[in-house]
């Protein structure tokens, strides 16, 4: 029987290992600062973004959940799951662990109870696959690549798990970043490629050659080169923590000092990453609002409301209440009134791309019957907070 391993670290004014479950000395040597991977993505450092990274070593797969920390580029939390090559784990079973970690890292804080839940999740045992497997390791001298899920890609995150977790044609890269196709990522997109590797686990196999051609709508994932990035420093992660008190301490270390409530971006712009740079601080500065003031006297309040929502990723109550077309919207968002967001505000703001992302998340949340008041929340914001980052909001209502 096998257990998943988990390594959580923070890269903020230096790299620091925070906690690990079921650690292994050999595996831990391959877990380190992920700044070079994030440098391959042109993301907004003022937002809290979620990305996934797949890398291989000969004994298994490293699947990392990367959550950026505003406001400096490349600052981040990383939770790396190690899946042993000989483990027989389904896409649903691994997906449960990935989604649990994603939800907790997306939240404004992580409590001792959250750490205890993760610890329990990582005590589960999974059977052997039946045959010994040795994987081809990712090329540490290669470039990073990216592959899309969600949106118009025709794939879900689950399509990359289970038997599709190891792909021999991905081993030519240093790692493959899995990106939501609805993320609005700037920068030039790399030349697309189509890969032809088998979709199941293999014993040590040579990478399948890349065939240069337009991306096809294949049911299985494919990777595209995202360009090289400077190699990051690898450091050994130190096993730490046991018990509820350690969980409380870890929760403080993970989230202390930040008001970074805004998570990732969900926009219908399936572009693929380009390079960026930088390090350090925890509190995002106020976001400058760029849309012109809209008041009841303004001849086109709805047009100004749309311009405001699409020009700013963080929306403030005071600014929204100035415009008759969206007066009351902030309170509906904060109270997480999903039906009103969809049925009242959706049609009225149908021309807003940013608000369209909120409506899509709300529709998905209603369809899945998501508990919006989990973790004891009575509203989205804490008392006194009158700004909402729309992308973080979508991740909360539709985790």
C-alpha cells in the first residue's frame, strides 16, 4: 500500500519549507522554489492566481498547486503532491486531494482545522498498480510548457489525472503548467504543437517526438512550449508539524500579513503564457480605478458601469453605488445572492466580459449546489471590507 506525500512551502523574501506529510528524503530533494515556473506565465501579480505544475522524477510524479501572493511577481505558496509511480490511484481519488488543497489555498486563511483535514486526507492508503514502474524524469535543462483545461479546451482538470498523469512526451520539458483556458493571460502565445504520446502510465519510455502543427481538439491533454526561464534554486524541504497546535502555527505562516483576498483570473481569453519577473511583500496595494465616474446624471450609466467592471479587477462599493445601473450589485455579490447575480444582473450586464465570468461561476455554483457559507462565512467579505476582487470571488463561489 502507498500514501500520497505533500510538501507545502512559501516563497516570499526567500524560500521556506512549512510542512510536509509522509515525506521522503529522496523526493524532497526534488521539491523547491517554483519561481522559475511562474516566470513562464504573464500573470497579474496584484491578483491571487492558482496554477498547476506537473513534473516527473523516476519514482513518480510531482503535481504542484501554485498560489501567487500579491503584490510582487513570483511570490507564491506551493503545495506539491507526490504520486508514487507504483500507486494505483484514480482520477477521482487524486482529484479529491487536488481540489481540497486548491480550496484551502484559495481561502483568505488556513486554520488548524484545515491542516488537520489535509493530514487526515494524506493518511489514506492506495494499492500498488501491480507492476513496478520507472518513469522518465522531466528534463531539468528543458523549458517549461503549458496545457489548457476548461473553457473551450474541451478538457477538465480531471482529464490530466489518473492514467493521463504520466505522459512520456512531456518529459522533454522541465515541467508542464496546467492553465484554465478562461484565464486572461497577456503576452505573446507560443507556437502550438500537437503531441502523440499514449495516455496511460508507461515504464521508462523515451519522449515521443513533437509534431509541429496547429492544436487539435483531442480528448487527451497536450503540451505547448512556453519558452525558457531562468533556473530556480532547488532546496531541500524539511519535514515539519504534527498536531493541531502546529496546524495553527502553519496557518499563520501561510497567510499572515496579507489582505490578498483576490484569487486568480477567470476570463474568456485562452492565451498561453510569456515571461515575467521579481520578488517580495504580502499586502496588495490599492487597485487604481480607471473608468470615468458614472452618476445618475451621466447619459449612459449602463455603458459606464460596463466600462468600470471591465477596466478594474477589484470593484468597490462606493464606486458602484455612484452608478444607478449597478447600485445594489455590490451588496448582492457580498451576500452571495446567486439567483440575483444570474437572473437580475446577468442579463443587465451581459456586455461585461468580467461580470460574465462571475455569472458563469454563479451558474456552475448553483448547478453544483455549492455551500457558499462554508467555513462559517455569513458574507463574502469580512466586516468593513468594501472591495471585491471579481476573480477571487469566482473561485469562492465555484471552487
